[in-house]
């Protein structure tokens, strides 16, 4: 496709890996150009401009005849899209995250005119679109994805100490780990301890009912709230997955990072 696929890696999540830089395939560019007008923060001019621009992307082996594509859209706010293919070659599903609206528009001191997503939407709210051959993108989020997880029982009180100095945790503290989208069609719901100002949270004990060791998150534990896995037709919730569906982040290397041990994660079979 005329893209530059040299040895350089990029650091923009979730494409923290070796990547190509160039124009998107026409079917993907067409999706970007035709995202419904209700998609947050994108004007018609932006969509047209972005569909003809160069972006960083990676082809990922998926469940269809053609590869999935993960692309970081070069926008002034975080914005990425991951396509998912399946057994029907005439259907492609796209997961779109962003653009976020936390930053002012360039050259202005205000936010963009469209309303931002509700507070707590960061790495939690996404949109799934389905494109049938020759058709326009259709929002199928409610149809093809389960609702985001919520804190149950006393979990708000139990996890509050890990995310803020005072108060309970809220549902929005459960966020998506998108770090494996460059390799597999899977995401993960997690609640991670967060340092807030001068507050340093205590370590989460291994005895916690949801705790697991995340090799890419310091030395402490993280709370697990399930996986979200593309099965060829929809996003399905899974409590556990095979380790192949949650691999190490190789960053283009033939082997896993030194010290990585999948058996330390008790939710991987």
C-alpha cells in the first residue's frame, strides 16, 4: 500500500510496537470518512481530512480472510480504531475509541463544541460499528458488546483506598487494558491502584478476590474484572482466557521480555 514499514516503533497506545506509517486501505479510509455524524467530536471536514491522511497502523492476524488493522489516528487528541474481521467476508466490525475531548483545540482556550463523554468515560466508553459490504457504518455497540462491568456489593469501599485518598471507588475506575490489541482481538477490564497527588495507595494484597500480578504494572497487584474477546461475530465476556489470547508485549522482538511469566497471572490458562 506504499506505507513505510521501517524498524521504528511508536509509543502511542495501543500501538506501542513496530508499526507502518502511510495511507489506510480504501475500505478502512471509507469507514473513517463515513463514521456517523453522532460520533463524538468529529466534524465532516475532520473525517474527510483524516481519511486521506497518513497514520500509524499495524496489520494483525485475525479471524477473517483479510487481516485486522489497528490504527492510531493522527489527531490532536487520543483517537484509535481497531478492525475485527470474521467468517463473513462482507462484514467488518470496528472498535473506535476517541477522539478524547480533554484537551483544548489548537490555538484556542476552550474545548470543542460537542459535549464530551460523561466523567469516568476514559478508557471505558467505546463504540462498535458494523459495516456490511457497500453499506454505511452502523452503531452496534449495544448489540455486539456486553455492558461495562460494575462494582458489586462492598467493592466500592474495598477498592476505594487504591484509587483515591478518600472515598469509594466508582464504576468508572474499572478501565480497559488495551495493551494487547496490536497482537490479539482481546481487551481486559482492570482496576489499577492510582497515585493521586501526594497520595500513594497501599499495595493490593494477593489474597484479594480479584488480584493478579501484572508484569507491566510495577510490582503491585491489579484487580481483574474480566476479558472482552472478539469471537468472529461479537465481543464476548470471559473470566479466563488461554495465555495465547493475552501474550507478552514483544515490541517486535521474537521473544518475551526478560522475566515475563504468564503463569503469574491466575486468569490465564
